[in-house]
């Protein structure tokens, strides 16, 4: 009987270890210098999921997360590739309990952008006052107007890429190639064939085309003017640096 109890406890430990593996992500603290009246958040990423479009069985599928920005008790922005019934593809969800904001809502990309596993793609989230836009590979995919613009202090907020809702989400199956945040709302022309290079409006730039500056769970951005003091990107959960099919931080274990 004791032997079977030990086997049972061993199985529980294995199951707990498997379920508690944290989804990979990189987090940057936002300590109050982030501008909320307008800006552009750009991500270069490579999807690595085998099935970009899950079957339509009535369930909600979060295929992978891209970014998350939240001001506690104020508002939250989350970007995902997802499938829910006939809705497929890239979306950004902005939500708040503030009635004036409009109760939240999603910018969906219908039809979904033609993203393929193993190929690098570019997305941009743009905001100005109470207007927001979603671009994929330089093409405007969706836009929305809220009752008010973003507000509040970012002193306690994190900007998270490869965001996982909790530690039980499992591997995120993307490679993060570069991250860029600007303090101006960029237009479609400036987002065509965009490259992760700095300009006068750059607040944060972190490129992962080489392993330089990435070690011991930390990434050193080339530019980090978003903060009141210098910062680093903190790598959390399951991640590793890879060179193929594209160089970057893979939020999964090969």
C-alpha cells in the first residue's frame, strides 16, 4: 500500500511540474514616463505554432499572445492570435470598467493576415487620443474609437511581450525578433516595410538579431527612454535564444 501511495505522489509531482511550467515572456517596467496621449507599439515576431487556424468547434482558442499593457484598476490592452467560431486571426482587446471609455472592445482583423509558421511578421498598435489602429505587415487591418483616451499612472505597470495569462498557459510558440515603442502615432506610410531601427521618436528599442545583451534571464535594450531610470527586459518562464528559422527569443523549448 505504501508503495502505491509513493507512486501516486510521484505522479502528482510530475503532473504539477508539467502544469506549472510558465509560458515564456519578456517584461519591461513602465515607471511613469510612458506617454499616453499618442504612441506606436511595434513587434516583429515569428509564429511557430503548427496550427495557425484551429478547428471551429465552438471553443475559444488563444493560439499565441503578443503583448499586454495594463494600468491596474484603470484599463488593459491585450493582443493575441486567436480563433473563436468564425472569427480568426490577429486582434487587440482594450478593456476598462470606466463607463466613459466605452466598456472595452476588440480590434479584429477580418480576414486574418496571411501569417505562416516560421516566417517573421510585423504588427503595430497605434493610438492617438481616443482612436486606436491595428496594422499587420504595414497594412491597416482595423480601427476603433473609444469614449476617452488612455489615462492613469504607469508607475506600477508592466509592458509584457509574449504575455501569458497565468503560469498554466504552457508554451507560447512564438519567436520574438524585435520590440519598438515610439511616442508618436505612426501612419500607414511609415509602417510600410518597417524595420526595427531607432529614430527621434523611439522610446524603447530591443532587437534580438544576436545574442549580445541577452543572458541570465535579462535583455539589455539599445534604447529605454520610457523609464525614469535605465531598465532591462526580464525574461520569465520557458524561453531560449534561437537562430533559426529566425534569430530571436523563442518562448518555448525545442
